[in-house]
């Protein structure tokens, strides 16, 4: 078939042959060279022969006698029958059922698209484009084939001269019937009953479109213009791009064109305009659907039915019993199957590498295939010859043929066994190749590996030799050559099967190859008289140690007796048959993923040293291991199968919970470690890490309790873990549990800053660091400086006040170190100020009273340091003083106001100052006065226990003296100072303001200076309510102060005097107050308060007579409100108010009775406005008084 398959090899062989027959004049070539060249030619001939046969085998699926035909848009599918006489497809008749066709169908993707412009409009050009054979051409002309879809282009009229056609063709897939199905016997009933001649074996799917553009003109030049327009369309499917690419002339020409459409998919009316045709053209790539489900047949391959029916006995014979025909059919099926199996073995990509390596094995397979094919042909010919025998003798002849076959070496039993042997051999070789086991083919190669292997140990499995002549192939060949005559020896011949023991040996050898790290495993396909097939030899250092190695020995001689956490105990037994001379116990750990890459470790026991038990220790708890052993007997070495075992798991305690009870105490609880009863937990080991300390500290629990209290003074414990302690091992620690840390409390005199730095880097967010103590050692200062990027605030312990000087120096050292410390991209001076710039610096939010003293002393210390060293440190501290403190607390008796002034000037915004005490020292007061412009509020804290009211007033007045003693200060400065001074005051401000007014008036009288105007803003804004003790304050001063108000405010009396002049003086204040109230405690002095009101009424009526003014009306107006005589905020107001009003009424009635004066009418407006509800106790109060007072309410 392929005699000229490799012309290059044939040329080479001719050249070599000529070289061998060289003339004697070229005697310069030696006989050795000629022999070498001859051997090379023979080798090339053999290679050429192998390649030719291999190609024939791989190409045996190529169809012969197959018709290739254009489908012409006709509906057809795989398995459909075709009648070549009528040139038609049998639409409803299929050779096989749907399930068989679906199972045996092969579908290959073949996506391809092209677009061409057809300028020639001849019938021959149309036949060529549609790929129509002469048979199809004849069918269209006679009307046998109806032209539809794109094929209808063939019958487009030829009346127009100016015409060009755009041909679009796309392919999607190629569907084929598997050749395996075509080689099967076809359904004989179907073949015999149909007139069909072929079956559809392959279909090429896709779609075509012909777009014929034409006009009525016959100008050749204009026809060229149409072609140019269509060539633009072949470059793109975008309609917009096509239209935009046309010039004016082309657009004008195209507007006159009409387009006829012949398309396999879609339904359009024809003809259409040029623009519509362009639109349709742009949609062509999408017409087949997203999955090409609307593709139509483009080309079809037809397989002749006669080939399907060629081997059918039923078709060839008649008059033969059904049983005999079935036996003949079975033999033919067997021969086809054996041939197919042999072809599959050779073609299988899994076997390719092995077959290429062992060419003699391929030669045997190819020769077996050729002999089988030759026998198949002979057998079919003999069946065909029986057809010519008389019908009565046909069955007898066929029976004789079947008997000869069963006695021949081609019988199913013998050929099946031979193929099974070859499949087994190939599988073993493939398995060796997959396991990376070297297979050697010669004795020299074997010795080379044994002697020069990089590994000291070599294990060799001796296999069969493929180069030995195959006696079964010889028997097949002899049977063919003798024309089917049966020899006695061939009758007895049957291939010997490869038994299971040999296969198991090969499998055990492959399994043992897991030890390839220490031992070289090879297989030898070398004939040997010393070693039987499938025997294993063991070599060490190039010398044979054992000629007989038994692999996979049962592992009952060495038994695992006890497994613990980190050890395993073994029991070594003696063999019942032979004395064991040596035990070698090997073990290795498996990887977590089950891998076995670890080397084997050995324990060797020789002769007398073999003891009954041994222990393997230092194992890993809860880990998987492999164990095997080798025992040496007198004549062989036995390698056991690999045993797997796992050491006892050391259970880890469960999830930890950590509760921080206080600053120094933690309570840790955890879940009990789940363990085996044979391996109980003895106790637990609790470990914890502290910031700044290396390693873990630990505490041991008492027994199995699952909780522990950790008490570590000044501890910053940030990690806790727990381990279970067993008899022989301590478990892995539990997962490290973080301890909630709000503040890192660190003693740097005992802890390393480098360790602290590592801990701080683990934080997910920055936390404050509070220093308990520190060191001035330069390396530690620099070390702590590197911690600053990982902390939010730098704090000191609250007891730092007792070692202020040391803390000041530490901060100075940090500042100096920061200015010197250089690192890429990091400004440590800014870092230092950022961690110190917070309101409560250098303490936590619970600010102690001495914060301000600390800050002022720090400033003073740094100033002295700068004076002594000449270094500039204070600018670094400026941001700190701009943020801290929130309020300045000052004792002027202990502190120089000049330091305070310097610090206040650094502020970006004013802050309050609490003046704790004062001093009489004039310079200090003057200095403090200069601070007032930088203060938002001057506050006087509540009186301390033991300090008298007089002392408090003195303290406050002294704070004001300076403003009256400095005549050179401008008025604006005094006003600014006063505004700062009085913007906020605590309880007692009313008395202070009245005393201040009196003091200022005396100052003006004494000095002649006008100071009071500076105080007007203060008195116009404060207070909201005047709470006055008239027994200690003159009403005349109150009157002057009230006159300064811009609006009236209530006056609440805490106490009063019955002195007539003071009563009249207070009466003159009434025009300047909104309400007259009494302090709630007045209830305990009701008689005095009632009498005071009575005195006021009497004085008001007398004052009305003498002055002509209506003070009685003024009095009732300031008393006429709902809650009189109390504030609305008084809690127990309602009951006390009713009692007060009834007592007042009763008291005034008694006064009227005694004096004859009329006072009650003046009180009537008061009772009309208060109270909203009367609350009365009739057991203590006469209802007559209520009767008199209640009707006075309005309405």
C-alpha cells in the first residue's frame, strides 16, 4: 500500500548499496568500514520496514471506496441511507438506532470562515464553488435534486451583465461514525430489504450564503466598481464601517444595486436594497446561534453497504443449519476482534514509549497482526468457496472448516492467551516506567548499573527476554505456510499464561521501589541460566548478597506489642521452619500529606543479639510511621511488607478563656484535653509571656483542674497557652490566646526594650505604654525610642511624682536621642511629641492633682538643662504644652507665676485656670495678672474643709488687688482681665460680686480713679439669680449692683434683718427685680419670713404716702407668681408653699386684728396667682383659713 512511504530512506539504501559494490580501485576503504556500513544499511532497512508497517496500522481507519459529496443544503444525518441510482437520501431509514449512533458518534470542532467575491458568473464557476461532482451536476439538470437554500444560487438567472457575487462560507464541526461501528456486521435484514447503496458515515456542518449584486447597466467599468465595493465588505462584518468606507462615487453606484439572497439559514424576501443587504451581511456570523445549533450539512461522506455485508455468512450461504452458521459467524467475529485488539495495543499511546524501546516486542505484535489478517482472508475465501458446493454438501464442508479452525493455533483460546500475555508484559513494563524503574536489555548494561550505581544497594528483578524467538508466532507462521496442514507438535502447542504469582512479584517489586532514595531498583530483560524468570536479586557495593529475595513476606514474625506517645514496642519471633540468622528492623516517618520521602532508619540484631522484644523510641507523638523488617535465613533474604502505625496522640487542651480581674491578676480557664484512658493527663502547665521579658514563664496546676489564677505584680502579660503533661511527654501547647491589654505597664529597669518592641509589633492597634520605672542607660533609651511608632501614648505611673527629677531627665534623654536618631523615612522627634501630646499627659485619663505641678517643674527642669548644656530642647516640648493639661491648677503660694506665663504663651487656645490658693506677695500677683489674657476662665474651686468663708473671700479679693494697684494699665487690659477673671465662678459668686463692688467703690474713693466701668460687663451678665443674705450685706450695695443690670432678675433671700432702714433700703430694690423668692430653708423660719413680708407691706404703704409712688403694687407684682415664695425647681415646693401661704394669711389677720390696719387687700394678687393646687392637712389646719384664702384665686 505504501511502498514509497519513505523515499529518503530508499535513496539512502541505494547509496549504501552502491558504496558496498565499490570498484577495487577504492581499496583505501577498509573491510571494517564496509561491514559497518552494511550493518547500518540492514538496520535502516529494518527501521524502514517497521515504520511502514506502523504507518499502515495507524492508518487502517482511513476509508476506502468512500464517496465525498456536497450536501447542497439537503436535510441528512449520520446513519441515514443513500440510493446512488436515484441520487437521493432515504429520510426515514437509518442503519442503526439512535442510542447506537449517539454512542458511536465522534464530533470534532472545525470553526472556519471565509468570504470571497465571485466575478465569473458561468455555470462551471457555480458548480466549482458549490463543489458539485458530475453526478450531482447531472442530478440537478434532470431535476432529481431540488435546489434550496444557498444551493439555489445555481439556478439564478443569467440575464444581467453587470453583476458580482459575494460568497460567505462558515464551517462549525465534523460529525463521524466511529470506524469500529463500520467494521461490525450490519443488520442483515435491513441490508437485504433496501435499495440503498451507501450509508452516511460523516457530515461536515456549517452554512453558506450567496449575495448577488446586479444592476441593469452593462458597462464593464461599472461592474469593476461593484467588485471594489464588495471587496470592502470582505474585510469586516460591521455595516457602519462598510458604509463609511465607501467614497461618494461608490455610494452613488451602490444605491442603484439590487441584491438577490441565497442563504442556508434565515428567511428574507429577495431582492433587497444595498443598505439592507449590508445589514443582513453583518448579521451572518450570528445566524447559526450561540451554540451553532442552526448549522446545516455542507458536505457528506458515504460508506458503501456492500462492505458492511461482505463478511456475513447468512448472506453467502443457504441450506446450512442455524447452529453451524452461528459458529462460523462467531469465528469471523473473533478474528475481527483479535485483529482490532492487536491494532489497539500497538496504537495505544500508553504503549508507544515501551514499544519504541523494545522493538522486538513490536515486531512480534506486528507479525501476529499480519498472520491474523492473512488467516482471516483465507478463512473468508474458504467460506466463499463453499457457496459453489452443492447445497446438500455445504453444511458438511462448513463443519470440516470449523473443525480445522478449532484445531489450529488460530483458535480463540490460543490467540486470546497470547494477546493476554502481551498485554500483561506491556502493563508490567509500563508500570516500571511509571515507577521510574530502569529496565535493562543486555547483560553489559546490567553489569554497568550494578557496578557503578551511585547507591550502594541494588535490587534487580529478572524478567523474560523479548529477544527470544516466540514459538507461538512460529507455529502460526508454519500453519499459514503449510496451507493449513496440522502438525502434531503444533496441535499440542498452547501459549503458557503468566500466572498470578509472577504478576504479584512484579507488583511487590514496584511497591518496594518506594525505597528508591536508598536503593536502586532495576528490571532486567536479559536471558539468564542462573536466575529464573521473575526472581529478585539483591546487590550491595557491586556484589550479590542474595540470589533469592522474597518480597512482601507476611509481617507476623515481627509484631507490634505496644504503642505509646513517643515509642513503640516490638516482639521478634523465630521462624517455625528455619532459624533466622539476622533481623533488620527499619522504620521511617511519613509526611503530613502521607508522603514517604524520609530515609529508613535501621536497628540490626545478629544471631545471639536477637531478643524477644525491642523498643523504638524518640518518635513523634500522633505521627504516622512505616515499619518493615528483613530477616535472613540460610538460603534467602526475606523483605516484609510495609506496616503502618501511628503513635498515640497527645491531646491539646481546648480553647482558652482569659479574664483580667485587675491590673495584676488573670484568671485562665480551658477545655479539658480529651485523652485515652490508658494515657491519662497528670497535670497542666500554664505558660504566659510578659512584654519586655524573653521566653515563657510557667505555672503548674494541682491535678486536673482546668483553671488557673496568675498573679504577677506590674505584669503586662499578653499571651497565654496551656499544655497537658503526660507520663512520658508534654503535649503541644494550646493555641496562644491573647490577653486583653488596655495599657502596657512596663518597668524598663527590669525589662529589655528590644523585647518590648517585638511585642508591640504584634499589635493590631496601638496602645498606651505606662512606665513604672526606667533606666538612663543609653542603649535602652535608644531601644525604647524605636518603640514609639507602635504606641499611642507615653505615660508615667501615678507615683512618678515621687521621682520627678528622674522622670524629667528620662524625657530629656529621649528628646536628645530622638534628635540624634536617624533612620530612613522616620522622624523620631515628631514621634516623641505625638505620643506625649494628649490632654492628661503624662498620666492616664484619671488625672491626679499634681499633673500641672509636673508639667511646670518639667519646663523649669528643661530650662535649667538648656542653660547648663547649651542644647535646645524646649521647642520639642511645645506641642505637649499645647495639648496638656485640660485645666491648669495653680498654687500661687508655691509657684512662680513667671513659669506659668511662659507655658500659657505656648497654648494655641486659652484654657481654664483653677486658682487653688493665693499669696500676698506683690510680684507674684503682678506676674499672675499678666497671665490673665491667656486664660479662658479663672476658677475658684469649692471651699476645702477647714477653710473659713473669710479665707476664701480674702483669697479671691487678693487675686483682684493687682488690677487696682496698677494705674499704668490701660482700660482695655483691665476689661480683658476682668472678663477672663469672672467668665466662670463657683457657688458664692453673689457675695463675691457684692463684696467686690464695695471694695471697688472704696478703692475709687481712696484713689480718685474710675474703675467701676470696667466691671459693668460682669454685672450685666452674672448672675442668673441673686441669692442674698441681707443680714450680712447692705441693701444699698445690692441696689447699686441691680441698677447695672440690663434686665431684671430674681432675688432669693437666704437671710434678712428686721432693721427698719434695711427694710426700706430693700424696698427700693423692688423696681429692679423680677421675682422675690426665699431660700427653701426659710421654711424652718416661717415666722421670721412672714414677719419680714409683713414689714415690707407696711413699709411699702407708708412709702406710698410719703413719696406718692406705688410700692405696694411693686411688692405684689414681684410676689405674684405661681411658685411664690420658692423657685420652680424646689422639689418639695407644693406642700411647703401651701403651708407658707396659709400661715402668712393667718399671721396678717392677727396683725390686722391687733392693729386695726388693713393689709390683706395688698396680698390678694399674690393669692390669686399662687398656688395652682392647694394641699392641706385638715388635722393640722383650720378650714376657715383655707375658706378665706382659696376664694381669692381668680376665676
